[in-house]
C-alpha cells in the first residue's frame, strides 16, 4: 500500500510502498477515504511531542470503510463507514480506566503517534476505538470532526455552565463549536490573531456575537473560555476577561509556557484546566450531536502524495479551514 512515512523528526515525509498491516483478532483493516491534517500532527512532526513511534504514519482524523475484520470483531461489518480518532487503545484496568477517565490511561496508545495512522491507503485499528459515522456529511467535511470536533466537544463540556463563551484561536475546532453553542443559545466571543479581519468576519458569519483580535476586550465578562491556540500567554489574557467562578480550558495537546499569573486574576474561584485526549463516551456524544445538527466544516483537500505540502500550508496558516488528505 502507499503511505507517507515520517522517518526522522522534522524531515519531509517519504512516499513509500509498504505491506498491509497484519490484523489482530480485535482489529479492523480500514480502507481510508480521507484523513484530516491536525495541529497535533505538526507537534509530532516538529518533535514537540516526545517519543513518537518511528517510522510513523501520521494522521488521526481518519474516515474509511471496513475492508477486513479480525476473528473477534463483532460491532462492524465489511463496507461500514467508520471513523478512527486519536485514542487508539487503553489498558482497561488502571485507576483511570476503571474510573471513567480512560483518556488519562498511562498505557494508552494514540493513532498517528504511538501507532500508525491515516496518511496511507489502509490502516488497522481496534474495533472498540472506531466509531460509526453519520452519512449526512461528505468525507472531506467529516474528517475534522474526528479531532477538532471531538477534542473541541470535550473542551466545551469541561468549560462548565456558561452563557458567554470566549474562544481563542478560531480554527476548525472553534468554528465547529460555535455552531453547537449557537444551537444551544449560547453567546460566542471569537478571538483571532490581531488583524485577522477575514477570520473575524467568518466567526460572525457562523454565529459569533463578537469577534476581534486576542488583544481586544469585549465590554462584557466571559463565563468561560477555551484556548485552542498553542500560546501560553493567552491564558493570562483570557483570565483578565473571566468572571468570578469562571473556567478556562486549554484545549491543545501542546502549548508554550504559561507566564506567571498574578493571584488577583485567579482569585474569585476562577479555574484553569487542560484537556487531555478524549474518551469513547465523548466520541459517541459528539457523533450524536453531528447527526442532529447540520455542521458546516470548511476544509481544503490535498492528494495523499501532497501530505508535505498540506502540513506546510497548515503550519503557515495558508489553508482554507481544515486541510484534508484524499486517498
């Protein structure tokens, strides 16, 4: 099969012909239709996430059809349309797994990081970490739902009880969540890079009640904020805009260091927390929402062989919405 393979951190992916994966009893062989390009892929590619499996096939926003099944598979059948996200395996036995915090499992495996992902024609995945997908979306639009959507949804839930939600870094996750928030009669305040008028106009177009640069301040206090941009300085920026008792959720897997926080900004029972990975329950909840709401996902398609260009364009902010590889 054809695959784009990371052989050395920071070096271009190599187009290679490799053998099909050998299935375990609980695994599916999936013929990939598309795979989204995520910021986490860049963190792996650039070495900001330590100790990836090498050589490695990146990608964890995978949409495809079941091609073969291991002997113990029971949930799917040949031809089913499924999604494969970031969380690829957990031990099922540790404190975190038995307390419904499997996203924190110390022995977890992650698609496109510690196990091969979707920048290829085929991949293998454990059936318990795959999800049936709604047929209402085209594959290119659906791929970003499997990370931007899922991690966004977990971040949204952990933000607590809010009416006014700020989002810093208005990328794919933010524009998916804005639509969900508006459906739930919440107010969204979108913070983009300073001077990004196009991004601010887009945020308003899909429902934000206010949009501006991250250095600007709307004339209200926020109940909660989610920070998707990997910029630690934004934690203090958001904290200054947060009401007492409000929450800030850092929604990325990697972020630059958070600067010292004067206690006066934290006081008043304000909360700062991170989001780590996702649980399978998160995925099921979000996919149910995606069936009920007509989510608009802006995405730009690239052929699989142009994976290096897609990563470069995404890193430089040149893509229109999400970048998605078509196989």
